C-alpha cells in the first residue's frame, strides 16, 4: 500500500513540476496539415474569398502556431474588417519568442500601426445621479466606466 501511495505521490509531484501553459510541439502531420491550410488561405486571399481565407489561416494557426501564420491571419482579418482581433494577433507576434522572425515582427508592427489608425474609439461621459454605477456596453461587452 505504501508503495502505491509513494508512486502516486511521485506522479503528482512530477505533474506539478511541468511548466503550466507549455504546449506540445506540433507533430510532423500537424505541421503538414498547417502548411496545406496556410497555402489554401493564401490562394483564397488572392481570390478575394476573405472569410474562407480567415478560416484556413485559423486552422493553420491552431495546428502549428507560427508567427507567419498569425501574420497572414491578422492580414486577412484586417481585410475583412475584424480590426481588433487583427490588432491582438499583431501584439501576440510582437511578444513571440519564436526564433528568426524579425521580418514577420516588423510586418506585424507596420500592420498594427495601420490598424491603430483605423480602429474607432468612443468616449462616453456619464454625469449626474447614478453615474458611478453606470453600466456601459459596446458590442455586447461591458466596459468599465472611467477606464481608457
């Protein structure tokens, strides 16, 4: 009984030591599928089929989250007017630790600058009784009053 308990404890401790949030590297099959999806996305963009291209790039990114796949997804999202999501991808690329992607990071920074100018902002000023407890929603999302 003690041996089983010790073995179970050793496994539990081993699981705790594994860094959280670390994902397994894609398999060769997943890399090949991602490359195929990415190539299809590039073709779909050239055919002006943006929603289908976005889905292909999403699939590529899910299978093998490479910065180039994220950049092309961000570009397709920007072209299809999903500007905020495209901005978020550009931020993720900038923070990426993937090696040898300076060219992709530069392109993402350029895209982000363009998107920053295109994303509309709104300023709401709530005054009067109950202003402190006002509830503001934008696109169905609650926005905290008093925050930028």
